[in-house]
């Protein structure tokens, strides 16, 4: 489990958000009595001592033939081991150390196995108790995620929402609202991290979210984009293939690949990807604009390179011919785009400039007139 309980518990501790007492009835085992006193906010040492003591009782009960299959025993066993995860996270946060992942995995495995026993119990006596225990924590993380998001702490919000998802997984339940919010928070976080070229940090967080919320196209697109921005074609291809396996006709996947390839100056790759997006949807306006602008800039680059060639270089005409073809393709795409966005001055200027360079004074004048009309408004 890669949820950052250390961050979550540390934040809960810092903001002094308390846990309520468990709503279980009296006359239970010694472990249950101890768990009635468990409150993570009562302090690390006190809570850890209580849990270790409760663990001793519940471990004996778990191997006793009279109680090993008891749903009540498994309910408290799950709660105790979940509490041990919370305390391990708090201990790591307090000591500013890394969590012991092997220990966490062991605790998680036992907690989930016991909760499953409760959920599978034919008598269904303690199902609601377990759901209440888990829902309290998952809802708390969700609400903290909302608060973090509203204060623009998007990375923290991502962690809280994923925390809510992961906690629900202890009873094999989904948390769709938390999953959606995790993706939205992740998107804002990744945007800011890419701007400062913190690609590894962006990848680490995105891969955690992808593990918690698998087969989500939007998250996979984020991963593709991060790897492309990092210049890692192998990594981007891995997640692109995963996304395409889920939705092979997703035009947005090719659009993201195309725009990211443009940023990396991979002209041919960008052209192929954007062309594929338009093959899927010929009216995909964003792709029309992006490919049209890409071809316009690429043609200008080719003409510049042609101008740098030695005099009478035989490849000069090839450069010019290729650039001219790109200009005509750019015009065709951008004229489709401008029908939907008639007031886009930058595109109108590209159209005017391109027609002028190609010697079509009539069309150039037409677009010049439209630009001037917009300036008056």
C-alpha cells in the first residue's frame, strides 16, 4: 500500500482533528475493552502501548479454536491492526523517518483478512460496525481533501483523497467521489510540477494515484504527458499502450501525445499523433488547431533551414517544396478551425500571413479585413 499515511496522520495531528470513540457495546473481550479507549490523538506512546496490549489479546484469540472464527474477534482484530498502521505512520511522522513498508503490508494483510471474515459472516452481526469504523476514517480523509483543495494545496488534497480510496479498500469498497477528486487534484499538482520540471516527483505521485485508481484514462493521460515532458519515450509508450488497450479510439490520447511531442520538438511524431486524432474525429477542433499551427511553424522552420544552405545546394528545392505543402495543409486545417472560432485573431493572422506568402493576395486581403474588423470591436 503506497498511501502516504505518514503525511495524513501528521496533518491530522497538526490540525488537532480528533477521533470519536468506537460505538461498540460493553461486555466484550479484553481487546475490545482496550479498543474502546483507543484514540490516536491521545498521544503516540499511550496509543501504541494500548494497541500492543490489545494486539496481544487478539492474537491469542485468533489462534484459539473457540474464538478463531468469531466475527466479533475478527472485527476487533481488523480494527487493532488498522490502528497499528495509523500508529506506525504517526511514529514515522514524529521521528521524521520513512515508514517500515514491510510491517505496514503485514498489518494491512491481517486487517483486510479479518474485515473480510466479518463481511462474509452469514449472520452479518458486525458488518455495520466495521463499515462505520472504516467510513469514519475514509470520510474524514475525504473532507480534509476538500479543505486542502479549496486552499490550493493540491498535492496534499491528492494524498487525502487517495487515502479515502485506500481506506475504503480495506472492506473492498469503492469511493468514486474520492477517486474523481484525486484525479482532479493530481491534474492540478502535475501541472505545477511540470512547470518547474519536477518530473520525478510528478511521476511518483501520479503512479501512486494510478495504482489506487487503476484503468482511469485521465490519470493514464497525465502519466503519458509527464513521461513525454521528461523526454522518456519508453515510459510514455507504456502508459499510452495501457490507455489505448482500454480505449483504442480515444482521440484525446493522440492529442496529448501530439502536443507533448511538439513541446519536445519531435515534429514527425507530433504530426503522426495529431493526424491520428483527426482520423478518429475529423471535426476535433483542438486537434485541427494544434496540427495546423504545428505545420505552420514547421514550414517556417524548414524555410529558415533552406535559407542557411550553401548557395546552389541541391536540397534547397526539396526543403521549399516540403514547406509549401505543409503551408497548404495548415491552411486547410485552420480554415476548418476558424469556422468554429471566427474571432481567433492569432489564427486569422496565420491565415493572412500564409496566403500572403503563397502569393494569394485576394485571400490574404480577406483575412486582413476580418482582423481589422475585430480590432474595431
